C-alpha cells in the first residue's frame, strides 16, 4: 500500500508539476498571491507589513484566505523561480488529493484496482489539472474534505471518537482554504450528523468530539477580528455571514428567504449541474480550462451508474456522505453569485470520482456481455479524452 500510495502521489506530481513556468506569465490574481507569499517567505510579513496575518488583502475589497498563501510561501522559501514555485505549491495539493482518494477508495471498495482507478480519475480530471497548475486557491479545500471523509469511513468501520475529532479539525482548517470554503465546510459538518445517526453512532460524546474539532481552528479568528475588526466585512462578512446579519439576525433570515435572492441562487446552483457545461462544452478558450469542460464526459455515464448502485447496496451513511458531498459542492459558488464557478466548487470532483468508482464496480459486475463491453469501452475513453485535452491545453 505504501509503495502504491507513493507512486500515485509521485506520478501525479510529475504530471501536474511539469511545464509550470512561463509561458504564460503569472496572471494578476496569481501575482497578488505570489507577492504576499514572497513577502511572507522573506520577512514573515504581508505586503502591508502585517506580521503573520490571518487574511491577505489584494485590493480595497478583496482578500485571500491564509492556507494558499502560507503554502506557497513555504515553497518560495526554498526556490528562486517565481512562476514555477508559486504554481508548484498548488500542484502539490493535487498530488496529496490523489493519494488521499486512493486511501479512501481502499476503505470504501476493499479492492486495490478500484482505489487506483479513483486516483486516476481524479488526476485526469481537466478542472483539477488546470486549476492545480496556477497559483490559486481552487484545489486547496480538497485535502481537508478528503481527510474528513476518510476519518468518517474509518469511524464507520471502527468507532473511535478521536477519528471524529480529526474529521472536525479537518473541516475547521478547511474553512481557511478559499473564499467559498466556509459555506462548504459548514454544510459538510451538518451532513456529518445524519451520517453518524445512520451508522448508529450518534451520541453526545461523538457529537461533542466532532463539534470540538470543528470549532477549535475557528477560534483563531477571534483574536484576529478583535485586533482588526475592519477586516470582517470583506472576509468572513463576504464569504460567510454578513456583519449586519450578526447584529440583526432577523434581517439576515429575511434576506436569506427573499424570493429574488433564492431564485437567483437556485438558478446558479442548478446551472452548475448542466451536463452540457459540466461534461461536454467549453467555449471559453481564454479561461483557466482553455475551452475544456470541467469533467471528462465518461463520468456522465459512470456517475449515474455509481449512484444507482449505492442506492441499492451501500449502507445509509455512505449514501449520505457521497451524495450529500456532491450536492453541497456548488452551494458556495451559487451563494457567491458566479455561474459555472468550478474554481469555488472543486470539492465536487472527489465525490463525482468516488461515485464513478461505484460505476466502474457496476460495469465490472455486469452479467450481460454486451453491457459489460460497452461499460469497459466508456472507461477506456477516460485516458483517451484526457490525452486530447492535454494536447489542446498546451497548444
């Protein structure tokens, strides 16, 4: 297992870590993150002179979450190549995610081949490949979500409260990974409760253990906002709860149930699951994906197959975690008001991949030779389509 896990991480890092330097040069968003990370690596301060800040200001109303900046600073501390170092930090996140989903696959499927297949599907996903090759925050929530999921699956098999504490800490730390993360992590924390109930392990002890783990990393914000109260409006006030709604909760509730706002967010949310955009089309050649769809189209077949299988054979906790995670992923992007915002909904990828893993299992267990052959042909198209995307990406 150790050798396989190391090979998966190494191959993913090579795939993602090559040709990171210019062209193209750092974009304006990449340059903003790089400037703070470089300043932090050299002096321990951000570009405004703050010592080890919790958030990093890039413009009058725009701030960065801390984990991408500190992670990039750690790489820049040992390299002198700006473009490569800034982007390599994000590539490491993709490699770590491929390793973690392999471990999850082993625990979920009990089959080495399916675990490796899930890692391959994750690594060959265009959205992850493209976003992990820029100095951005897109992939950073993935390791935290995957640690949370692994701990819950491990707890399902062998109930130990410390596993829930780690799961909570992972989500709590994940709040600091990107602007959309506070909403994503909060909703994942919510579905943990019915998952524990479905597994028969929802007790005061387990609930308190998970809640304590989740809250602990959030306490870091208390001294920061006491010292810098003016920063709340454009950080957590923009990403999570508006400052005015903390003071007047009823106004916040009325704003939340406002039909116009709900309608707009619902439109963005369901638009995210539009198959034509998610699997097939990609007209924006100037975007991060350079004209490609976020997911490979074979997943449009494998994900529904996997969902139909877990509905029939998987226990309730697994169904709640996988389908709940998939449905939660676009909520932050919809709340931020940007349509088709895969950059703030990257957590959809591991849940789609795991459901596709169940789809592969259904193909392999098919009794009809015809359907089995068709299913294997669809699976074989995964590396072929990625190769086509890879060539176009660099052309």
